[in-house]
């Protein structure tokens, strides 16, 4: 398998990729006596070694979000770093800063006073 008789009665490599262009989902690479399937960046081979599936960079730890105080969100073929609840992206986009809910969510503390905390807020009730 992977070889066929040549004109000089010796075994020659069969280019499986050329014989069957549908052998792999993305790219087929002929190797001596066999072939390999490869996937584009952001994807990995499935168990059948022919089809591709999304690589979950977040699950596999292939991201730098933690070092920037951000959370990893997996996307098809890639990932993005997002801010945790109560935080918002800094203008440079490289990290997060506290979201002042008391300013951004007017009326959030009905019958009370809003007190901002890092990543959250609390309501202090009015007397009466």
C-alpha cells in the first residue's frame, strides 16, 4: 500500500493526493509510501486524520489572555480575549479596567446610593 510497480519492476511511490483530491478536508501532502492531511491555523485533525475541527485555544491554554487580566473566548478557527463582568476594555485594547456601573447604568440602585467597587458595585439603601 502506498507503492505500485514501476517500469523497471521496482516499487514506486503512489501519490495518493493526486489520485484522490478529496482524500483530505483541507490539504493533502504526499509522503514516501503514504500521505498526510493538514489543517489551516486554528484547526486540528479529527480522529480520522482526514477531516479538520476547530482548535479550542482557550481549553488548550494556547492564548495570552490571563497575563492581560482577560478571559479567553473560543471562536471558530481562532479566539479572542474579553473582559470579565464588571470590567471594560481599555482604549488600547490590551487589558481591562473597572467599569463604573454607577455611571454607566443610571438608576441601578433604586431608593439607594450606588457605590462602585473594582469589577462590581453595591447599593447602599437610603434611610427610611
